[in-house]
C-alpha cells in the first residue's frame, strides 16, 4: 500500500444501518485512503460495524461531541493526505469517484476543489435522483444556489486548511 491520497472523515451518529455501505464504498475506491470515523456516541449497531472495520480504519472514536462540523474537522485534522473530503455515514461513493476527482485536480493544479454528480437513493422505490442541480462553477450561481454537492466533492488539504475547515457555528 502506498501513502494515502485522500483523507476521508466520516461523521456519524446512530447511522449504523447505513455505515457498512458507506465504508464499503470508500474502501472500494481505486485510490489509497485514510478513513477516520468520528461517531457522536451512537446507541445503535454502529459499534458493531466499527469493530468489523477497525483493521482498515486509520482511526475512530465514539463519544458525545458538539455535532457534525466538529466531527468533520476532527477527522480531517487527524489525516495527512493531500486531498480531503467527508462522507456522511448515510451516504456512499459511486465506484471510481475519488479517482476521477483526483484526476481533475491533477490536471487543474490551480483549482482548490473538484466536484461531480451526487444522487439520492430513494429506499422505498430503489431509484436514484439527482441531489441538487449540478452546474459548472460560477460565482454568481453559487451565491444564489447550492451547485456543489458535498458528497461528490474533493478538496485540496491546502485549501481546506486555508479556510479553517467547516465552520462549527453553522
């Protein structure tokens, strides 16, 4: 195994029924990852899932915290990879997603981040639908609409650190 290319923070709280698929999707990516699960003290099956994945995780913890932003910032801070992202424990990556995002950042060294399409899986119908309207980056569009789907976003660590991560007041 080579050095990790991506630090993936996984914030979680009582999402054990989804966490397995989330972790499977991360480790199925075609890049080296370091994964930190920051759980807020779940009382469901989360601990059993974490025990199964413990050998592959770069780290994990389970205790009360101040919410999702704190968990995301903690997970990213524990890593060292040049690219960072977070994947909520009830989300998952499509096959090859991180490889494609890294390829875009490699050919655009001036870009602080890259993003692609994200889908919502509708449990009751088994169908996927777009999470949000996806558009090419445009400052005006971003000021008026959410055009960047967080679960399909990869950020350079240098950009993440320049803005101080996720604002815990939000």
